[in-house]
C-alpha cells in the first residue's frame, strides 16, 4: 500500500450499512452477566476466533481473539473494524441463505437482517466506542491475527440486545483476492468510494449468556501484538490503488498497527 503524507477523511459509519445509534451512557444493569461466542467464517475466508463479554452494571469487558483474516494492504496491515451489532435476529448470515445477488459473497446490507445495526464499536484503547466510530480504521485492530481486550461503559441499546439475546459480534474486512471477479471489482453498495471487500463481514458470532462463573477467556493482552511491536506507528495507510481502489481519490488513514500472529 502506498504511504500517504496527508490524512484524509474516513468513510461515515453508513459504510457498513448500519444506522448509527445513540451512544448515551448506559444506566441499567439488566444485561449483567457473561456472554461468549465462537465465530463463524461468513465469506469462506478461512478465518476463525472467539469472543467473551462480561457486563457488570454498565461496564463491559470484551475479550476477542481472531486469526486467519486478510493480512495486508500491500505494505500495510489490513484493518478490521469490529462491532457488537444489535436489534435484529441475533444470528449470523450465510452465503447460501443471504447472498441475494448471487455474487458469491454476503455483503453488509445482505447481512444486516441477521445481525442488525451497530450498537458498539470495538475500538482500541480510549477511542470512541459508539457507532459514530464504526469505520474509523485508525482505531481498529489489524492484520492476519490479533487479540483484543478492552473495558468500557456499555450503552443501553447494546445492553438491551445482550439481555434479549440479539447481540452479535462482527469483524469486517476480507481479501478481494479470494472473491469472485464480480465481487472483487465491486464497490460498497452503501459508500461507492470504498470496495465491497473493505466492509464485508469476515467473522460473525451470536453472543450467548454463559452459566454463572463464566469461563477462562485466556485473553490477557490489551491490544494485538506484532512481535512485541503492537501499537507501533505505521503512518498513513491509503485506501486507494491496489486492493482497495477508491473512486475519485484514495482514502488514507493514520493508524496504529496492532497486527499479531
């Protein structure tokens, strides 16, 4: 990927085809408990992983592990925005059932009836966790494998979905090289400046409440690592040319790479 000298605007949250919801602090504690999921590989990427969410009052701790994801944009690590999706069926889509246009991929719009809108963005560190940060890849984990662990205030909309069994974690971003010619060359059906692959779901897991006592997550890292260099500044990554050609100009992002293997 080409290294850029200027930071350009990111695509809005609607790039993932999901309505941004209010990110007001949660006041209720009706979602208290522990939730877990084992991810499904939505678009035959070969990726896998699992996640755990523990809620105490309005505070959530999210631990997530993923591997086998798209690894690079040429010279940079592939960013993978991730979210807790809410307020729909609480399930994950499949190519067989949900590829409405027959291009061999479940895109974000096709997956929305299953997993719903964005309730919480699983960003790194102190970055915004609201739906407004949905496509801010400068605060997203990246690379082929990563471990994510963060504690933050959980908004009430997401608490509601966890409590009623409709919370779903989705990790986005797939390698265009593995797609059909039609899908690989397609633009996002919501933000034409972005390619379809940049916003398509890679991993999906419906969150289910765990028995009292929960389980050992095995996750201890607060961010993904890359040979001990997690969080190293990789400068400006352009979403233009190569894998992610953007119509009318490249999208560049100053980000911190947290890729690990």
